[in-house]
């Protein structure tokens, strides 16, 4: 089993930056795809970004391209999401996810076996 714990959420003003971290325990996630989803009340969880096991490939949802950067450190069993130029519409609970195999349906929450508990990000205008 893999346990994921997010940290780094908080409240910021529009245009500011925030970094999220995800620490995995239980086993090495060096061969797992890692990613981030987010969810607002009354809405489904939506894909934000993913990074392949080697870090060679990253994918972002269109609305965060150029503002968010996903990274990982397999030696520390961690993944991160740096969020710049934040907008009020980025307000959500952010979840770290991991799975040993993710196919072309990477935008679907069901593709990911392991989830963190979530961390709140609030962006005020």
C-alpha cells in the first residue's frame, strides 16, 4: 500500500504563488505515475497535472498551462506542484494521486489507485 500526504495549501491573493508537496510512504513510488487533481464543492474532481515515473513527461490541464509546474524527486519519494499567478478559479481542495500504470484515460479519477487526503487552496481576488 501507498500512503500519500499533501502539504503546503493555504490562502493567497490572486497573482501570488503557492507550492504543494506530496510525500509518499509505504513503498517506493519511483515507478509510479504521480499527479494532482482538484475539487470544488458540488463538482467532480478534475485533473490538474501528471508526471511520469522518470519525470520525462508532464501533462497539464489547459487552464493551468504556463502557470503550474509539476515535479518529483524519486530519491525522496515526493512530488510537488508549484502554482504561480494563481486565480480565484484555482480555489479548490487539491489531491495528490499515484498509480503504477496510467493509460490514455489519465484525466479520469478512477485511473488512480492511491489518493492523499487533500489540502485546501484558496485564492482571493
